[in-house]
């Protein structure tokens, strides 16, 4: 899934991306909401028209930026307050607002809003983060509802702790998503620990629905991750 963070896969035309065999492009909710804004993209016909991409688009929820821009964020039960890395303006994203933004983009697959747990992390902190993400997942699903032409995926968290991964998976299955993602990896834990988690985490999620490994992009990581899954 090539990354088109700000509405384009860098240095490539849409036709060139398609020629690689790519079926889905990923867009970044946080960056697009700041510039050019979700409202402007919607007014211009949605992200597909904006990017000249007629195939599926998946948008992340902005949850990764909760971690990567931690110096510019403030997390509460309600949501996350961001300071723009561009101009310092203040924005507040809740699970409901994240889903609204992704709907304005017209993305085919929306991700639930979560807190991507950083690494290293202790068990207590990871547990608190994971359980917050599960509460946000429920709110995301409620805001999204059930749609025939668009899907929403839940995101498993729990860092490198198996019992937390199991609790997260059970919470997500009870909410019932259209697909499921393994999140919270490739955040500094190293390849060995990542593969250790991948030896069991995907199998905790429904096998009859899509399962998506988030954040992993190095060729050897992808190949080895597929081997772990199948």
C-alpha cells in the first residue's frame, strides 16, 4: 500500500503507481486536515478526484501523530489537542472528528482513532494507552455507523505484551469492524520483537476479514511478516 501522505505518492504519477500493481493508496488524515484541509478536498470532489486515483484509498486516523508529534499534543479522554507543526495553530481531534474528516475525504477505508503506543514503554503505561484506544475505537465505530460502500477498520494495540494484545483483540471483535489492523509496531521495538509479536497477534483477529499490518515498510520486514502470518 504506497503512502500518499499529503495527497500524492512522492515523485510518481498516479498512472505510475498503478503500473506497479498497487491497488490501494494510503492518505494521512493529520497532514491533509491541516493542508489543504478536509473541507477543501471535499469541495473539490473528494480525495479520489483530488489525487486522480480511481482505485481504493485508505486514510489513517491521525493516531500515529499522537505519538510522533508528542511534543505538540495533549491527550485527554475526549481526544487529542494538536499544535500544527506548520504554523502552531491549535486543533482538537476526537474519534468523532477523525471519522468526519475521513468521510469528507471520501476514503474507502477509514481507520478508527487510536493512540499509537510508543516504545520503549512499561506495561502499566501500555495498558492505559491500549484501553483508551479501545474506548476510542467504540466511539469511532458509532460515529461511522454501517455503510454499504465504505469500511472502517479497528486497530489492535498492546505494544509487545501478549496479554494486552489479547485484550485489545477481544475488545475490537466485540465492537465488530469491517477489517482489523495490527498497530503499534515499527515504532522502535526492533525487528526481533516485532516478529515475536507477529507470531501471535494477527491470529487473535478474525481470519475471515482483512488484516492489515500498519507502519511496516522495509522489504525484508514485509516479506518476513507475511511468512509469520501464513
